[in-house]
C-alpha cells in the first residue's frame, strides 16, 4: 500500500506545485535528470531556479493534465511515473524558444523515486521540439503525424487503487517479451524481431516531435523502426553508458526508461543528419498499455536535442536560425 500512498502524495503535490512546496517534499540532496537544455540538477535550490521558475515565468497560467499516472514498488524505492501535457499561455521565451502569446501544450514524461515520503530522484523528459513546432520554429519535421499524441483510448490511465498484482505482472511480462524480441534483430530484416506477436493490428505509437505518431505495425516500421535501425543497427540496452532507472507495472500499464536508456553507434543517416560513427546514449521513456494479450498503445519520449548534440548538431541553435 505504501506505493499507493506515494502515488496520491505525488498527485496532490504536482497539481498544486509552487516554489514554496518544493522543500517539504524534496530530499535535500535531490537529483533531477531533465531533458536538454536543463540536464542534471542537484539540490532544492537548483530545481527551483533552473527548472520550476523558468516554467512559471513562461506560462503564468500553467495547468497540468495527466493522461497516465502509475506507481509500483521497486528494490530501490517506490516509483511513480506520469505522462501528459502542461497547458498554458506562452507569454515569455523558454530556453530560447520564442513565446507566441497563445495557448500551447508542453508534453512530458516523468519518473519520481520516493523514500519515506521524500523525492530522492526525478527523471523528466519534455518534448521541446513539439513546443518549437507549435510556434513555427522547429528544425525537425517527422514523417509520422505531428501533434497527434492522444490520451489512452480506454481513458483509464489514472487510477488510485491497488492493481491486481497478477494483472500487473502479466503486463510486465508482455513488455519484457516484446523487448526480448527487439533484441533479436539480425540487422537485415525487421521480421527477425517478430513484432506481430506483441501488438494489436490497430496499435498506436506516439513518438516525439521530429518522428511523429504512427498507426499499425506497418506505420510503426515505416516511420520509426526502419529509419531508426538504419541509423543505429547495434542499439542495445547493455552498452556501458546505459543507466536505466527502473520499470513500473501498474495494472494494464507499464513504464520504463533510462538516462540514457539505449546505447548505439551512429552508423547511418538519422532525421537528416549523416552518420558520424560516434557512440551515443539515448534518453528515452516508454509508456505501454496492454489490451488482453497484446500491446495496444505506446507513448515514447526521446530527448532528441541531447541526441543531436552527440552528433555535433545543436537543435536549439538551428531553431534560432529559423
């Protein structure tokens, strides 16, 4: 039951978030690992000045809308995972992204590690490229559908009950098996991974801006997997640089990620950038929804600005050129 209490605590805190509310819930040595250009913050004051205050200045009427809110126990403490959008009027530039004085959405994925009612670590990925897209200055344009990230079809991503552990384990096992299938890629054919065993025919894949949303396994393969595997054929979760932060299984939902979550060698062109031959680490968060024995929806955040910096390309600078 402790993880459910932490889930309720985080929900209340996140939906009434102020600078004054930070100190009571954050551990004094709290670590925030955030997407570029925020990156790593240590301590309450750093979180306040480099994370929360810039958001509040840019969006004075900031409103939080969670589509998915999960929690489970782990060996390192309770984990709470969330996916959704901040909504607000973009009144002041944010990290160089020009304000348009209009209502915008800022997509997020979050993981919070808690011990004894205190947040000890937080991992947060924002889709800053989608914010750039909304104000007309994005340097990347995905082949998938942009601006099409939806809430779960079943509208049950936020619940405050203790999930049946058998149901949660079934979801966890399915995601694990799917991941094992991804690892079977022979660097020749997508069919070597056997993905049709794991996904519903009308599955939805909600990627970050710059890649976009796809529907069905064919769309997923065409708009994401083929370009991704062409660029990173040796991608793996076992590279020395990978630092995963755990997996949450809560009923029919599972979430996982890392900072970075994948390691790879940049061996092919990716989203318009030629191969560099560099070893890279990719900050990723995944949220899945299981439907009976198959996965039906997958929400994915990738810190593309950080990835492109490893290619030697500064997407925030390219935005400035636009």
